[in-house]
C-alpha cells in the first residue's frame, strides 16, 4: 500500500485535530469504514453511541497505530496473542484482551476486556499516528446500528448526512467485510466473528485449533447478534434448487425480486426474466466480499419485495460471507 499523498496529509491533520477536540470523524479501514471517537474524550464516546443508535453496553473496538503500544492498552497478554498481533497487524484482526486502566469503561461497555486492532489502510494508520502518543480511536462500523456496514464514503454519508465532524474518503475498502475477532481471554483462543483473516490462517500461526460456536456467556459482541448487517428488504439465502422454486412462487404473486447469485448457471436462467433484478457476484470469495455490502445497499434502494441470495460454498474462505448473509436474513424489529 502507498502512503497518503500531500492532499490527504492535510485532511489527516484536520481530522486528527477534530478528533482530539472531541468530534466524530468517519475514516476508511481496509475492512469497512469506521466511525471514530478519541477514547479519552468522554463526550465524544457518548455521542458515538447516540449517533449510531447503539446500546451503551455494546463494546467498541479500539484502533491504534503501533504494535509496541499493545501492552499500554491491554494486560495479561498471552503469548499466542502477541504471536497473532505480530503476524497479522496491521490487518483485519481484532484481539479481545484484558483491558488496561488506560481504556475507559465507557468504551468497553462496562466490561474488563477490550477489542484491539491495528488497521492496515494507509489513511487509517496515518490518522492514528497523527493523533499523538497514547491516543486511540474507538470505531464501530460507520452505519446505523443493525444496518449494512459501509465500504464507501458515500455509504457513510447516506447513513449520517452532516451529523459527523468529517468523513475521510479513502475509496472502496479492499477487504469489504469486518475484521476477524478472536477472544484471547481464556487459555485457548476462540473465534468470535469470522472476517477478513481466515481462521485457518490463524490456526496455522498459533498451531492449535480455534474453538468456534456461540458459547459467549460472558462476552457481548454486537456483531454476534443474529439481526446484524441487515438490509431493510427481507433477505433469504437458499441453495440452488430451493432458490428456483421459491423464486417461482414469488413471481407468480407478481412480486419484484432481487437476486444475488454467483453461479453462471442461475444467471442463464434469470437474467432476462421479468420482475427479477439479478446481480451476478464474483465466484471467488475475496472479490465477492469486496462487493457484498455495496451490492446489498444498492438492491435495498430498489423497492423490491424480497432479496434472495444463492448459498455460498462451504469452507474457510467463504465463512465470513456465509456468516454475514445469514445475519442479513435475521432482521429484528428492534433494529
Ligand atoms: O473491521 C472491523 O472490525 C470494523 C472496522 C471499523 O475496524 N469495526 C467493526 O466494529 O466492525 P463494530 O463495532 O461494528 O463491531 C465490533 C465487534 C462487535 O461485535 C463488538 O461487540 C465486538 O467487536 N467487541 C468489541 N469489544 C469487545 C469485547 N471486549 N468483547 C467482546 N466483543 C467485543
Ligand atoms: Mg458493525
């Protein structure tokens, strides 16, 4: 990745100044755009929760610039967490660790653990460095609570208009889905959210299997709520034959349907079909992930009765996508 140009340097200085004054600034990361507040600014953290519409007990990820500061923000760091940080940072990996006294409880939703990440996007890194020593940004994805995460600056603008101090535009996010979250609290690491780093790559580095599943009795992760990442239009994910049958039933009712598919076979069946808005997605997981949220947001604008997505293949490379599609299909009225 290249370093920021002169034009963006002055934007970064301006953004850092605003953050250090307690304003909110949205900024690009390699996963999705974040809505940043400097963590020592209590009023900014409060505003972050209210602007996003997020319950105050849902912890935020703390983003910082330098690996050497890991033990400034966290305590009792197990060796395997150091290994992961050294190997994957900067990058789309969030580690849950015991928080140090430097992390305010308002940021962690009252918990004694903190989610930490050094992002890879050059603008994010430059912004974090520009804040000054021992400063960090709490940054949830820059969308309204429960909505689809933003992968373009225009997505952030669509959700928040002029409610923010500033939106740093860093183009389209290269990864397109959120970071992988690993809990490093117990003796053994646990996968809390699949994301930009494959859990199989993590297992190779720490030379042990990650436990998965939803056994999060003491840890609250809003990304683990079933209703997250949802479009307004109802969404259903189906295997190919169920999809063909279900679509037929809906079309017989005269409904307009959005279709998100990745196999050419289905495309041949449905592209020219009346009342079907068909999007052919890439059949490799990296490109699919990069386009997913932009495509869902665009389809959500079409006033369609329903979105149907073709089930993606099994396997580590597709896990984060399968996870987001599943959650997008579970919209609750509370969001
Ligand atoms: O890729 C990402 O992680 C993006 C970019 C902006 O960095 N951020 C992001 O933040 O996805 P957010 O707030 O939308 O999701 C953060 C997830 C939530 O599921 C939250 O509950 C979990 O991280 N999390 C944060 N701190 C935690 C903690 N102490 N224990 C358990 N889960 C935590
Ligand atoms: Mg989010």
